[in-house]
């Protein structure tokens, strides 16, 4: 599955822009600020309808405009599929082959993407929220129902918090409503926790071997930390009951998958605290390579790989290790300011798109 054509309207610095005849391997060449990352971002946006650069998606809208459109043509075994995402301040609309999709879940992940970008180091260095967002996007690419479940869970937490605050002020309110809501939280929380556990286990099947390609004799795995880990629905419900008094006093839901986190354990140590930036970058690369292998081996899907400025960050030996670990069937987009940063063999086999101011 390849992106063969890309059309942008009011997306970042592009007012109207078209790229046609995209190939298996594409290098996007241009000086800083010419819009290389924005092209990768638009390919990501066309799949996930989100940006990887910010928690708000409307930032992609060109300044002083009120909408953006990304149109993608996909070649799926010689069959053409046309995709379109339109975003305004009020929301998003998606189309497949001209037909409006009622739900985002009917659109998302028509093609899969993996972004390799220096910013992704935030998955290690950033907040638990950064990591939860990351894993949510990963799982939603594999499971259509995940995001709906997560949204429903978050609505429950919001309602529960409001009620807890009311209870604190009005001691006469009863706990029956909390019982009902906690029951639902146990059900959904159990499911979401299982999905996350399962996903991280799958990545863990690959990640240590990927890291060993960069650092021999190293070990790496992702450790999932969740209040609900290892508990069934009933035990979760009992846990919620146990913390209820405290929750009424604090006015917030104190346990649940909305507080989940995960950590990278490199050579038995927490990578966030103990690893150099260099190792942290290799950990992120190993995770991305694992995601690719997971999609290929477990799902038979070849994701589109977006390699942003990666080659300015890696020496040629590690570049080649990364590329050797990709499949010939992965469509690849590489950005660079200088072709000399990239191994000649790759340059010679690529379609080169040059951006100008
Ligand atoms: N919403 C926006 N509207 C208009 N221009 C934008 C917007 N967001 C970013 N830009 C501009 O787009 C340009 C291209 O950015 P980028 O794609 O990151 O370039 P590159 O990756 O080639 O360095 C930058 O000059 C940036 O200021
Ligand atoms: Mg860039």
C-alpha cells in the first residue's frame, strides 16, 4: 500500500500544493523552513487525522485561513483509493472515495504510518500524559473500538469527579450513583488496561532484539505501570470501593487507567533517569522498528515510514542498521537538508523531491 499522490490546501506553510508520482522511496530535500516536516506531517494527518507535533490539531491550519485539507491517493494492489481530511476550528470531516464518513473510526488508519522524528524522544522524556497519548494512538491504529472505549471511560471519570465534588459540599448525597459509575469504570478500565498490556507485550516481543542491533549485549523492555494491572473487573471494583472515602475528600478519581504510565527499562535501569540522550534516541528507534515489525509479522501490513531529519542525527553505520531493518515493501519518506548526509546507495535508489522557498 503506497501513497502515490498528495494534495494540500492551507496546510501549514502550503496554500496549494501537489506531489504526484510518489515512489517506494522518496527523499524530500530542502533548506530549513521550506516545509519538509510539514509534508511528512500531512501524510501522518491523512492517516490518523492528528498531528504528531502538538496536542492540538488545528495548528496545521495555515495562518489566517479557517480550514485545511489533505487529499491522499493510495495504491492498494493497483487499486486506487482516494482519501480526504478537512479540518476547521470546529472539527474534522473525512471522506473515502468521495463518501463522507460518519465516524472518525470508519476512516482512521486506512493506511498505517510510523513517524521517526527527533521530537519523539518526548515519549521517554515527557510526561505520563505524553506516553498515554502515544500508546493510545498506536492501539487505535490496530483496534477500531479502542478510542470510543477510551472516550467513554474519560466521560465517566469526568462525571465521577463532578459528583465527588458535589458530595464533598453536600454530605446528604448518596453513594448509589458512585456505585453505578464505578461499576462501569471497572468494566471499561479492565478492557482498556488489557489492550494496553497486550500491545506493550507485543512490542516487547521485538524491542530487545532491535536494540541489540545498535548496542550488543544490551537489554530493553517496556514496563507497564497501571493501578488496574493484574486485576479483573471485580477486583477493580473492590479497589474503587476501598479508595472511595479518600476520593470523596479529595474530590477526584484517584485510581484508574487515566493515571497509567510506562517506562523503558534499559540494562535494568529506567531510561528516563539513567540513559544518555544518545541511548534514548536509539531506544525510540528500536521502538519504532518494533512497531514496524509487529505490523508486518502479526498483521501483514506494511506501514508507511516517515523519517524526519533522522539522518542528520545518526552516523552512517546506524543509518544503515535502521535501513536494513526495514522491509523493501515499506514505502519510505526521508527528509534532509543535505543529500551528503545520506548513504549514496539510498540516494541513488530514491525519488528526490526538492523544495524551494
Ligand atoms: N500553521 C502555519 N501556517 C503557516 N505557516 C506555518 C504554520 N506552521 C508552520 N509554518 C511554517 O512552515 C514552515 C515550514 O516548516 P517545516 O515543515 O517544519 O520546515 P522544515 O521541516 O523544512 O524545516 C516554517 O517556516 C513554519 O514557520
Ligand atoms: Mg523539519
